[in-house]
């Protein structure tokens, strides 16, 4: 009898899918099918998990299309079919036992979640929240997907993976879309036990492995932060790292104890204890690229110091694209020496010495606000990134640091035509008081003024503007072999770092004129994402210095 019931259920589902296929539904005529029995219970379970707080919910069933000229201001709960999105959705999308296809030009302002289905995303489709594919066991699991039940676990045992890389697929007109942009490798695994606890792991982030001229080879075990706590008003998580630098012969660590005060990570209170090698130069080059430069070519583009201390903080995330963080920290700063000159290549070249810092004690309040609407955090084509951060130091006695520091970073990525992009970054900093050498602003070299020497300019005031025009030549040179795999990039940099005696952090910019700015122009040949690139930059200050040639595997911004 059980086999007969299964066959009848398969026939019913196949009939419903066949009747729904080829139907294109507009907003005024979306069919809502009444779910009964196991289906209704399963849908209610998904709604409670992902859309319990929704104030405006639209239910869609079967094969549904959201047209390109449509704007839907609601959360969507879709089931049994394919949801094709061409337009704009101001809300979340949750599909149950169905697929979600996001086409070029589609915009979703929040999360996109597929339960027992797949997410396909074309290049140019923007999702401000997370993309998550979920497999939930239950009586109403999708017919063509029935993984074996983990032994000894209940039916609501849940495993989740972030959506896979977007696929190249055929559009309605039969034209093949461009390959979707590659995201930073963040294939994270969620594991929930009976729906109450969820921890997200990045399989590459469980271990930290990097190399620089101070630590040498550094190896650490990491526990990344947890996410997705949904069913408790207060949850606790312990995350951080513990590792060893072989050249420095020093153990390093950071431990964070965090509490989810609202049960969904939108309000997190934490305490932290740490002793590690720190740098202010991560905005110039990330750790992965710097490790390759140091280990292969004996070039280290970061300067380091030791930070030891503790702090408490509060993180607020009211929107998926907006985050605010503030805290109080007590730190001790120490200089670090260069401890190695090894690299795989580099000949007789030696690492430069790690500069000495101003050692001392600091008691500081720090705050940061970050807005990120980019379609990718490593290879963006559209969107905004805005980050403002500040640090106020409150000296406890003579000799303690007494300064304030403010920094603003604004980036905008603008598609301007067929495979053309105009990108810009504006970065400005100022300070008050006696700023220690490690907290000054530096410009020159990679990712800043690319036609000048590394950290050629320093000061307690700083302005920087970077502009890039990226053109994919393959769209115009279709008959040229491999032409569509490369971008031609024109860039222009202007900026200056200088010292001002003004006590007020808002003063000291009066002397800045256009003629006083340091400028350069350049050209680059890159891959289709603009990341792997060969840059040639020339300074415009009238000097006879050579063109600066750099090879990068990441964008400047």
C-alpha cells in the first residue's frame, strides 16, 4: 500500500507540474493553489522558519515570471515550479521544492533562499542579501531530490549550502548569457540540529595559512563566527583563531565571545581578547595576495606591529546591506622586527626592514558604519560601498596615546554601456592630536597612487581619488582570438597625504589645491573580471622617473 501511495503522489505532482508549465503569470493574476495535508504543513514550516516576520507576503505557485518592468514590494513565498525573475523585488524570496532563476537586470533587496531546489543567477543580476540553497527533509520533499536520511536524526535535520556559482544559460531569445561573475570562495555549510542551532563554516577558513617577513610562515586553526540562530532570544558563540609564526617564534590568538541578542544576528554583543600581528595596510593588498608576493617574489607590501589587548563591542545590522559596529578597547602596541628573507624566487633581493612604531598604551572607543550594495565583493560591476570609521583615544596617564582618527571610503561601480564600467573611489582621512607613526595616513604605490613609490607620502591628513574605465574589447573584436577574455582598463589617480598643525580634525584642508595633488595615469590589461591584471602607470609631476609596472591578482578597489 505504501508503494501505491507513493505512485499516486508522484502522478498528482506530475499532473500539477504539467498544468503549470508554460504559464506566465503577471502580478495581477498570480494563481494561489491551496496546499493540503503534508504540503500545507511543509509550507507552513518553511514560512515560520524564513518569513515569520514578514509584513507583506505574496504566495506564488508553479512556473511564475516577474517581468523586467515590474517592481514588487513584498516578500515572496514560492512553491512547486520555477520562479523566473527579470524585474525588481524589494524583499526576500523563498522557494519551496522549486528553482529560482535570476536573469540579467533582476534585483532582489534581501535574501534568496531555495528549499530543495536550485538557484541560477546570470551575470548582472543583483542580490543584496545571501543566496542559500537548503535541503530540508520532510514528507513533502521535492520528487526529483531525495537524499538519504542521516541515521539517527529527525526529519527536520537541515543542511544548507550557499548557492553555487551562476551558470551560463539560454535566455528567452535563445542568446547565451555571459558567464556569471565569480564570487569570493565562500562555500559555507550550515548545520542545524532540530532547527535551533546553526553554525556556518567556510571550509577554507577553518585554517589560516599566510607568509610575511615578520611572522614567516604562520599557521593557525580558526573557528569562524556562527550565523542563523533563529529560535532563541539569546544565543552564545565562541569564535577566533590560535596559531604560530615560525620565523617570529611567537604564538598568536584572538578569541571572541558573542551573544545574539535578537536571535537572528541583527544585534550582537561581544567581548574579545587578543595578541597578534596587526597591520593598517589591508586596504592596499589583502593577505592572500601579499602572501603570494612575499613567498614567491620576496615582496611584502604591508607593515606590521604587535597588538595585545581586549575589548567589548556591539554590532547592529538592521539591513542586509547595512552594518554598524562600536566598542571600547584597551591595547598595547609593540614594534616587530623582520625575521626572514626567504622566498621561492627573488635572487639576491632582500625584504625591506619592518619600520619601527611608536610603542605605548591606548584606551580607545572605535565605531564603524558600512553600507554595501555591490553585486560582488571581489569583482563588482554595479553598486555602492561606503565605509566610515573613527577612533577616539582617552589617555589614562602621561605617555598614553592621545589622538583621534577619522576615515571615509566611498566607492561606486557604474555600468555605462555594453561591457563597459566606470568605477571610482574617494578616500579621505583626518586626525587630531599626536598621531603615532603607525596610525598616520600613507599614499603611494599599489592601490593608491600607482605611479609613485610605495608609501612615498605620509601625514595626518589624506585625500585620494581613483577612477577606472574598464572596457571588454571582446564585445567589439569578436573575431580576435581570446579577445573576449580580456579587459582594457584606463585609470587615473589623484591624491596627497600631508601634515597639518591644525588641532581641529575638520581643519587643515584649506591649503589643499588641485595643483598640490599628486597625479598619475595608467593602462592595464586584465581578465574579464578586472582582477588578474598587468598595470603600467606614469606619474604626472614632471619627473623623469620610469613607468611603474605591477602585476596584481586583485583589483585596486
